[in-house]
DNA sequence: GCCAACGTTGGC
DNA sequence: GCCAACGTTGGC
């Protein structure tokens, strides 16, 4: 099993939105980046765990943990003409965009981006690299454990 | 709101 | 296949 970090803008979809339906499997819709799609398609397995990260907000950082609940399948929003994720170039025969389902695990003490930057053990995280915009990134097991440790201390 | 970094598009 | 132009992301 692998570990991941999933970004979401809390204005669009926050950890609280997910926590509101703790038993439900929620489609991680709207990913329109090939690298991120490929992570979901090729590497994400049911049971994988991911940090839920709030981006583009007052206090960017990790705010929870989620679990992959269903392996990659076509993202329905690409076929929905009313969706802002609509992709007219994609067809049902050959869907361009796939996504996994996730399930709420827990909210965690927030670990801010500023906090993550303080630790040498995390220096290689994709999220901390300059100019990084990928909304889905792998997290090393050692990094995962380290961040859980930060939460325990909080 | 600014702007650097990045991905995508499309003309050639 | 190159690369300039454009749109988006996301921290600040």
C-alpha cells in the first residue's frame, strides 16, 4: 500500500465537507492533469491512505486523512456539459479522465505548510518543491510517519 | 491582487 | 517537433 497527499481548495471542497458523510465513498472528481490522473490510474489501490491538504486558503496545510475506497474509474463530470470539469474532447468509449473514490478517515491537528517546511526530514516532499502544482503526490512512508509524529505532538 | 512556475494549445 | 502565447495554480 502507498501513501499520498491530495490537495483541495476548502472553498470548493473541504475536510469538513468530507467529514459530513463519513460512511460515504466520494468521487475525487475534477482532476484534469495527466500526471495526477496516472497516479490514480496506475498506482492507487483500495486501502491506500492520503493526507487531505487545504490549498489556496488562509492557512494552507494538512488537515486530515482519507482512504482510497474504490480504484480508478471514469470521472462522470467530464461528460457533464454543465460541469466546470466538462471535457468535450473526451468520449464515453475512451474516457480521458479517471478518478478514485475516497472515504473520510479522520480530521487531524492541522500541520501547516509553514510547519512542513521547517523539517529536513520532509525537504524532499513534492508539495514543498518550488513551483509544484500537482494536486496528487506520493508521500514516502518515512515522511508519512514523520508527519503523524508532528500531529501527535500538537 | 500579484506573480512565478508550470501545463497545454496551436501555428508554423 | 518547436516554442510563444495563454490559462491555471497557489503561496504570499
